[in-house]
C-alpha cells in the first residue's frame, strides 16, 4: 500500500505526551496515529455491518405466522 504524508496540528503538550508514550512503548507517533485511526475505522465498519444486519432482519418481518393479538389470555397462561 502506498504511504502518503499528512500534516497534523496538535497542541504542544499533547505532542510531548505522545512522544513520551511512544518512547515508552518502543514505537512512533506515526504508528500510534495509524493504529488509532485503523481501530476507530474498524469499529465504525463493524457498527455499520451490524446495523445493516439488524435492518435486514427487521425488513424480513416477524418470524411467526400467528398474529399475537389472536391468542387469548387463557392460551398465553396455559399450563402443560
């Protein structure tokens, strides 16, 4: 995959904290940003996929063929 440069404008204290964090974890700010973006986008993709599945289920309609309103109270509470 081709890499491209991106310029970010961040507050100085945040950059300092990121540098310390990256050094403590033997990585770079670039890698941290890339991983955070990938993680956020992955969560978004998963959420969209789940929403699409739920909408497909809802669109398919109910999974029963009996109208719940047609069941009497006695039938609902019938003991076996």
